[in-house]
């Protein structure tokens, strides 16, 4: 059966039971690892506006469950969590006192809420361990390490974590996500460059499937770099986030296929951007195809873009750029209109084309692939890249647009986002 325990950094004692506010413990570690074994659903309330010096690593001995996580909650009168009736909403402070101590995420399904962690001399103030995860950090502050060349929170080899309404500042990197860590969700978090003027706000190093939503980067001034893309990260998205930096991304030329997407970039409605190793794609409204979509995609290849490594709208060979509904045994022509941008020598049909995949047999799973043959002739004409097919099955067919040539940093194409189907 789940139990409730209490921690009072000032008035508690390790000799107490922790069972009520009059018999509170004096360290969080009594709850996480030192005292009796935890069970799923256990909750620990930590008294507001108090400071502890743990003198050791805060580690987790037992795991919660998806339905019943184990929780450590800093008391907050504003939130109605105030068993001591202090009337305070000041987060309890964990002062690691310049020691090599930290919060170790060593078990799954824990929640940490309303805490202020600082003054650690370890590599990261909050540190992942092996493949554990499913941890939530909510309304916490992680700040001011003794050694600034460290990380605020390191999520490596980690299963998904949720970081909500948290603040990070004064580290070399506020967040490190890497070594296969992914599935993480950051919402309404604030990343400060801090008094030490951190070099990077977020390090993405083999990070994947991670989302930042409504976050602020460089709240207190421009960081040198907003992101450092260390190596082979993919499917990292930023939705309605704001940015303040001198350079957006550092190290994006590392080997590997990457996809970093920005929706409503810098809190500007419909300012959508996608960065990949092979090129960038932006939503634009100033260059439009008459009779087409109200928006266009501006696709700019990178210097490594080629026929073997083309760029596309989605930035992924696994995802179609368009899905078009087609009827069975009906000849159908699919056209995507494109326009050149600053080309001196125009791409050939092997370097710029659409590719359509469809079932050509109603009795098997065989898929046929056709691609367009049209070519650009200038930088002003909208040209239809077209493919005619007769699908053997009713349903969606996959349409992919590829650009596989780099001329210089200013060349690319505009793409009308409204397919024409006849």
C-alpha cells in the first residue's frame, strides 16, 4: 500500500519515521534510498523554503509504475500543498555544497516537483543512469553548479522523460540529450545563458524523437549557440519556442541523417522550418503559384546534398511529402509545381523529380515506383513535375519530392504545397 512521508530539512531527523510533519526526516535520501523500501504510489512532501546539504548522491532504490509513480513534491501553498501551513511557495533547496553529488535517475517512474537544485561539482546536476527513464521533472530549478563546465540535466541512454515548467541556467550546457536518449518532452521550460554566459543551451548528441513545446531559449540574453548538434540526432522538434542566440546551431555538419523541426519558430505563427543534414525547408508566403496553395515551401540544399543524398520536404526518406488518394484502375496524373531559385545551371530530371509509389497488383503487395521527367528552364516559371499512374488498389499513394544537387548556399527551389490531381 502506498504511503505518504515528510521531509523537513531544518527540524527533521534521520531517526524519525517520516510518517507525519512532527516526525519528519531531514534528508530526501531517507525517502529515496536510505529508509524502508518504497512502493508504487508513495509520496514524499518536502517543506517549503528550507535548505538541505545532502552530502551524498541522491539515488533511487525502487521503481514506481506508469499508473502510480513515486513522487517527491516540494510544498507550495499557492498550489494547495502546505501540510506545515507555512504559507510559502518558495521551493525547497538542495545545495550539493560543491561536492560531486547529484540527483541520480536510477529507477523508473518517479516525479520530482517544486525543487531547487544547485551548487553541484559533478558532471551534471541531474544525471541519467543506464536505460532508466519515465521520470517527470515539474516546476523545478536547476542552476549554478560549482563547476560551470558541466550539464544541468543529462539524459543519456534514457527512456522517455517529461520536463515541465522547469528552469536551467549557468551551465556549459543546460541540457544534454544523447547516446540514444529519446522520447523526451520539454514543455514551457526556460533556458538561461546565466551569469557565466553558457556556450550552448542544448546539446543534442545522438538524440531522437524529442519535442520542445512553448519553451524559451536565451531568456536573459543571447547565448553563443542555441543548440550544439553533436552527432546523428533525428526527429527533434521545437513548437512555438522563442530564441535568443548569436548562432542557432553549431556542429550541424556531423555525419548522419538528421531532422530538426521548428513549428511557429520564435513564437511566430506559421513560421515553420526543418533542418536536416542535407538541407533546410522553410514555409514562405511571398513566392506563390497562382491557383495553388496559400503557402510555399522553400527548399535549400546543403553542400553535402547529392543524387545519393537528396533533400526533401519532410527531411526523411521514410515519410512521404504528400499522400494522394487514388481510385482503383483509374489513370491518374499527379503534379507538384516547383520554381527555381538562383540557379546558374538547372538541375536535371535525375537531380530534381517527384517519385510516386503505388500498388500495381490487387492480389499482391508489389509496389511500383515512377518518377517525373520534367526539368526547370528558368528561375521564374512554375514547372509541373508530373507522374501518371494506374493504381491496382484504391487508397493513398505516396509522393516524394527529391532535390539532389548543390550549386551554392543561395540556390534551391520553391514548392507549391497543393498537389494537382487529374
